[in-house]
C-alpha cells in the first residue's frame, strides 16, 4: 500500500487541490508530478495548471501554449485568457492580435475578469478588433465590478483625466479607492515599511494611492486636503514607492498636512535618496544640519 493510500484510506484525494497547494508552497516539482498525468488524461484544470508551470517556472512558452490550448479548447476560461496573452505577446505561438482578442472574448464571455480587462484594452487600442470606446468601457466596467484591479485603476484614471470620457470626479475617486484597497497597511509608526501585496497588485496599489494623494494635495478635482493627501502618500511610501517617500519626507519637514517632524522626515528622505531618488538628494542638500557626512550625496 502506497503512502497516499495510507493517508487517505478509501477517500479519493483531490489531486487538483493538492497540486495547487504545492504551487502555493513553491513546490513546482510536486505540482508537475501531480498535474502531468491528469493533464495527459484530459483534465482541463490540470492542463491549464501545467501550462502555468511551463510558462512561469520552466519558461517553455511553446509547451505552455500547447497545454493552455488543450484546456482552452475544452472551454477552460483561465486557459483561454492565458492563451490570448500568449498570442498577443507572441510567446510560444506566432504573434496575432486577432487570435489573442478571440481567445480573450471566449474567456470574457464566461466571466473571467482578467480577460474582460484585456479585451477592453484591445477595443480601446483597436488591436485585434475594431476600435470601440463603447465596447472598451463595457468590458472595463464588467471587469472592475468583478474586482479586477487594473480595470478599476484604468476607469479611475479615465474619469479623472476626462479625455476619452467626460470627467467625473466621484467616479474617478470611487474607482481609484477600489484599486488602492489592496494596500492594507497595518501601521505602527510612520517609518514602518510593509510587505507589498502578494497577489500581483503591487504597482496598481501604488499608482492608485499616489494619484489619490495628488488629487487631494493639488485640489484640482476636489477641495485640497493635505491631511488626506499625506495619508495616501504614506501608504504608497510604506509599499516602497520612492516618489511617495519623498513627498512624505517633504510634508513631514514642512508640516504640511501632518505635525512637523524633522527626524521622521529625514528617515523617509534618506530612504528614498539611498535608492537613487534625485529629488530627495537635492532636498536633503538643503538640510545642511542633517546631511554632514552623507557620502552618497557627494
């Protein structure tokens, strides 16, 4: 009797779930051993997961496309979306925006939010499909309502800029707030850094937070609110954004929207400057009482 039989007894193990758990743990070898025979037997979920392994871990895009296609042809929405991406990028297959959009549409029609966003981009840019702002907005909105962070951020910016659609402050703030919600910062002190979101939303979080901070600091679309702006900058700074770290340092030093604290200002400005942020270096250069002996400014 094998170890699997000893552990599970007469209960049939959920191999797909086991494989996914192995992926979460970073155990690609075990995941491959689980998914490979299932994929060979025609299981679409395993085929899609095997495609993911070949794409991300083994960097074999041809085999990734092979397995994504197997799953996509069985109607697997995730595989259809990933195959669409491969066609759009020309990885593992001959580049074709038309084929990419076709697979995105199949996936989007099944409710896959990532595919809905990507299809919206195709319509916005007229790549693989006829350019249509109306269709782009339809797909962006469907994706955003499903919680797709890139769609939320895109809609927020579109309503904020008011170039492709009428400017709408309320909608802009609503969608940017939605996009920034992935930055859950459990703050203990202003100088804390936090781990970025683990689900791939890092840059979207930062961009949304930074844009919100700019809106409230500049007071162009809403009444200026330096305190609220500082809060958004701080969250982005804690996620590692250099421009936000500079803004936090400058606002702390000047007491803009927050109680003046030269010591905490110095911490943030140094943090950004030591990572090559030029504006922080120049600003520190005017704070002669703090920068004596800082060789990285020379």
